[in-house]
C-alpha cells in the first residue's frame, strides 16, 4: 500500500519560509494564526509593550523590537489613538 500524498499550496507568499509547526488542541491541522502581518489600530492605553504582551498571551511571539522594525516611523512615546501600526508575522 502506497503512502498517501498531500498536495500543499501556499496561498500567501508571506508564509513560504515560516509555516507554523504547531496545532492548537482540537484543531484539524496547523493553526495559521501565526500569519498575522496585518495592521492593528492603537487603542487608548496601548503601548508597544502591552501590544507585544497581548499577542504573547495568545501564543503569538512578537517582540517589541519586531513591532518597531515593522513601523520605522513609530515614536513609542507618542502613539496616537486610532493610528494603524503593523504587527509582523513572527519569525
């Protein structure tokens, strides 16, 4: 009996080199929440540190340094409410 084959199609080129290697309990397959690379809107009280911590609490490891590198014009001490900042996909 031949081993089954699985065809994989990468629909988002951002994840080509960093496919997630984990699944959450009860998941039928890999958990693709690591494919963030999307903007978020700064809320009252947000800091780069609290944003990074909030993602870490969800199991997504994004560092303060990664957020700052993804937003080179961001001044952490002056993040206006409503501004969109990029959260990079974790490495």
